[in-house]
C-alpha cells in the first residue's frame, strides 16, 4: 500500500522555513503523513485533525501538570457537512488505491473535496506546538512552582529568559492621578531604571488616564494620552541586528485616519511605524539612513498573508461596534527581513531585506485578483545611505510619541507625531520568531482589549 499524505497551503512562503506554530497561523505550507492521524473532531463549520508523532521534539522534560499539545490541523467546511468531510478523509486514508495526496490549497482556493472551504487564510490553521501548556488552564506554562512567573512581566508570559524585553513600559508602572502629567514611566525590562521615561515638556505633556472608560481610551487598562506634538524621552537605546518591537494603542470613537510616528530618534532617521495621513501603511527607517523609509500597504495581499485595515474606518462610537484596541508586533530577523503582525497574530506586512550589501532588490508585480509575483531585480548602482527602502541600520530610540526634532515639519526626513493612547510599548533584543510574535500579539490583545 502506497503511503498517503495531506498537503496544506495556507499562503505563499515569506522568509525562512518554519517548523512550529503555537497558534496555527505561522506555517504557510505543510505536508504530513495520513497514517499519523490520531482522531478527527468537528465543530460548526470546521473539523480538526489531530496527529501522532508529528511534533518538533522526540523527547520532552516537563513539569508536573504540563504537556505539549499534539499537532493538529483545523479545516473550515460547509455548515452541516462536517460528518461528510470526516467520512471522506477517513476513506481517503484507508483506501489502498487512488490518489496519494489530499491537498487543501487556500492560495488557489482548491480542495479535493467540495465539502471543504478554502476561501481565505482563516480557513486553515496548522498548530505544531513547541511550548508546554498547563493542562488545567490550557495556557502556556509558567514553569515550576519555585520559579513560576519569573518570565511574566506586566501580565504577559514571555516564555523564557532569552525572550525577556530590554524595554517594557506597561500599565502596571504607569502611575499618577487621572489627567496628570507623567513624571516617570518606569521600565520593567532588563534595561532597568536606566531607561525610565520622562516627559519632554515642550509643546505640552503626555498625561495619565486612569479613570477614563474604554470607550474614551480604546483600552481596558491605565494608559498614556499623547496629544499632537507631545512625546516622552527615551534614554538613548541602540539595538543592533535582529529585534522585536511590540505595542498596544487605542483609537476610541471616530478614527483619526492614521497613527503617525510612535517612536524614533531626535534626528528623525529612526522612525516608525505608520505615516501621518495614511491609513494601513507600515513604514520604518533606521539610524544612519537618509533615504525614503520602506512602506507597505496592508490593505493588499502584496506584502502579507492577510489584508488588514488600520485604524478601523467604521464610525461606531460604542465598544463592540468597531476596533478600539490595536496591537502590533514588529520583527526584524538576522537577515534584515521585517514583518508586521496584527492583534490576531497574522503577518499583515513583510518587507524583504534590502541592505548596504544588497546587489538586488525584491519587487512585487501585480498579476490581478490579489495575486502578486515577486521578482529579484539586479541593482545598477551601489546601495548608499540615501537609497530608499532599506531595512538595515540600528534601531536607535530617543523618543516615544514622535520622531525628528519638529513633529510638524514638512522636511521629508521628519514625520508627524502619534496622537492617541498607549498602554504598552516594549523592545526585545532578538527576533522571537513568527510563532513567538504571533502569540505575543494575541496575548497583548487579550490583556488590553476593552470588554463589552
């Protein structure tokens, strides 16, 4: 009997190959033997296949009460046809003849069975776990009782000492009376008190919001309120190579249409993450660079696995009628590729590396119907500090709330300031990977989203 396989394609690959996914959204293509099926269950409009012997590790040393969940795949299907799809999969796996590969392809929107739904990336979720969970709470394990919670900062479990943030400004250490000026926003990261934040003062001050409702701030926790032109001073922080940035911002009521620059340096060389006056635009540049920052529109499939609009353009003013809380995680890997994750952990923008040593550049060509072909184009001139779209350079932070010496300057090197609320901002001095970033984004959203 010929061996049979499942083949899942959730999206086209971006960046290096991935071998695990904590929340099921990080692996674009996965093949797995059909004879490894353990069992299949169904929910309304979906089935879930659990597999034996299909994890990352052969041996595990876990604490009592902890386990690593088996690999499992969720596939969407037509409502009411869950049983039929399960039966067809069982017949495929047990039939010694017939085709050897059962494919579920979201990119081409094709599946071997018409019961399956493969219309979008949300149609398939492939979880290959590497982190242990507590069997009772079903949450990521916090470790043995003696060291429990040592990797938990401000309500977020960072999963290990290597992933602890260097900078972490969270709601727990944002103190002061309601509507008062922030005096100090203490750093909970490993950089310690040397990196506490303080108001700049010129042009106004950033204030504390402790009593405002989520409908007023967009967030469920104490937050900082930034008006146009206000910002906090960050003691000079330089991060070389790979890194992870994360933050939770609020946008209550009617959207202002964009977020502007949330962080940067005094000169405006380092700036990110959005552009004033432009919604759904991810943009960044790093220290020592003078060219136009890289930009990626997240409303297309060109640079990410899903389309995503931010801020929410709907006009609802009540919690639940529109998105109020926004979480983003930015990753730069060791090769200088840059990814942006949203609150669901999805990659909504991917910027291929373009550095001082590059001899070519990746360009996307539209093929219609949200399909893009990526081509490598040989450069005709040497890459310089003035070359547009570079992804290298150090992350140099001096300001939270703006970038550049003049927040309203028309100089192309300076960007308009962030205006809104912020409950969390942090930087990890390493790339925590797709899976880690996705989980972090979802955990942050769960913590800061307003409840109905």
